[in-house]
C-alpha cells in the first residue's frame, strides 16, 4: 500500500481525505484566470490563478453525517449553494497553483472531519471561588471609598 502525500494526489483519480472518504477528481471544478501581483509579462499573458470549487451540498461521495459536519465547521468558507471555493495564486505556474488548491481542500476537509474532544464540565475549586469573592470585595471597597462621607 502506497502512502499518499497531498502533492502526489493530482496524478491519481481520487483524493483520499480520510480512511472512509475519498473524492473523485471529477467532482472538483477548476477555473483559471490571470493572477495579480509581480511576474512581469507572465502575469499579463498566462492564466495562472486557479479557483477550485467543490459542491459539498450535492457531492455523492459524502455521507449525510460528513456533509452536515463539513457544512457546519466550514460555514464561513461555503456559499449559500453549499459550494466550497478555494483560490490559489501564489505560484507563477498554473500546475503548482492547482496542486496548492487541492492540498488546501484536503487539509480543510481533514480538519473539518477530525473528531472533536467532548468538553468535560468542571466546577471551580474552593480556592478559586474564594479568590473571586476576595477580588469582588476589594473592588467594592475601592468604589465605596470614592463616595463622599454621608452620601450613602
């Protein structure tokens, strides 16, 4: 069994996100445009900026549980139609930017699907409660000292 690094994925036909999740490259939509920034004539002539779109809401590769988890955890990056959009334009090479976009997608999905630790409820210790009350008393005394005598 070969290990898959994020960069070597574009050669394959599927992105291996988690043990029970792989997404076919055909579900990803790529578009290119001219990139801004430095680059001389390269910037003016070639379309090196890559935009990757992955339709999470309609992807047949995701289970309902995975879909709802991803939609909840990446909601700030997903539009109203349920499409995750990733832009890569750091490199002057379209191929490198495409690889970077794929790597970003894999990283985002892996982070979103990572199980979260359940929070254990804890109660404040006796000393912490005492410190809190002592602090409140000090503030109260400080504020009371600001009043003129006989104002109360």
